C-alpha cells in the first residue's frame, strides 16, 4: 500500500467501505452510551459522542460520522459538523475531565460545515474554543485520523497527547481539489496538489506531526463484522498501549508534554530584513 500515490490515498480515505466512527465504536469498545446535545442549540448528528470502555479504561469517545447511503449522508451532513457539534464535543470532554475519564477522538471529515447558518452560529469561535480548551484538559487524549482529516473541522477534535493515523488516511489544511482550485484555478490538478500538501500518514510521520501509523488490511469489507473486528485489532492495541502510558503521567507532566508537542511542530526562519 505504500506504493500508492498521494491522490490514490485520498480516494481510499474517502472510500465508502472504510470503517466509520460508529463501526469502530462497535468493534473496539464496550458499553457505549451515546450522549446528545450541546445544551445551547441542538444535537449535531455529524458528531458522535458517548461513554465507553476499553479494557480497564473508562473513556469519552468522540468522532465525526459521514454515513454510507444517501439518507445517512444527508442525516450526518456528510460528516461536516456545525458549531453545535463542536460544542457538544467540548461539553462532553469537560465532563470526561470532571470524572477522570480518558478521551479518544476519531477524525473523519472533509472539514467543518461552511454554510451560512454555521457561520451565523459562530463556527470559527467554536473551533477556536475547542483548540484552546483541549490543550488544557487534565486527562489523556488520544486522537485517531480514521479517514479524511480536513482543515479546522478536523483539528477541532485533534489536539491530543498522541495522534495516530490509519495507513491510508490523510490529514491536511485543505482538500487537494480546493488547493488546486486556489493555486492553479483548476481542480483537475488535485493529484499535483495532493503530492505537495504532504498529507499522507507517511509524510506526516516524517514531519513529526503524528506519533504512529496503524496498518490497514488490503481492503475493507463493511458487511463482514468478524473480518472488520480482526482488521481493527492493531488499532485497539495501539489505543490500549497509549492510554496505559498516558494514565501513568501526572497532570502537570501530561499538560507540559502536550504543550511541548504542539510547540515543536513546524519549522521557520527569521529574515534579517524585508
């Protein structure tokens, strides 16, 4: 699978047979209880949130859900959360902190919903608040990029102590099509944009933006539950191992490490003059 081009991995990340957040919840966790609503406006079906167990760990599990058929995709708004989705996620992350539960988030979105109603209800503010608050939560946070990780819509649940990516998932500030349309006024150059965005798991691991890549099967079969569960075993082990390590850390150490992790991202140079 490593021989695939960047745009081919983008297509795999969007493939309808890839497992979605609810699939992972079913096959990885026990005693899942979904919780709803942001207590301010509405419940956002594009953002799944609830209590669950993974072995000995009590967790809050949060993730974006795209849907598979037309009816589901419309109900889930194609996995593009609105402000109430991000506020619901933050409400429940704060609840997890209150009761000492770890947090696991699953990223799978092309981006936050860009509609006028979302903007009117404070989309940018909701995302920015999540970034600030997640950086200060006093419980372990493990982030998994499941399929497509797009822009601030992904990052709003992506501030964590460990960031994992499935082998053929992608994570970028913009879609290849959007990037190509801006740079070359031609969305048909998405393949070129994908190569230059460095959005694959391998690229991001080399750039030290993620911590671990989870191997995938050659193909997924959403209808074959035993096979899907077996394919997800490496992810389950990775979650358990990372949670075990993180729960051993004191709160000051956890927060300092998280702060330093994001401070180290990126490279820059200071010019002597302009």
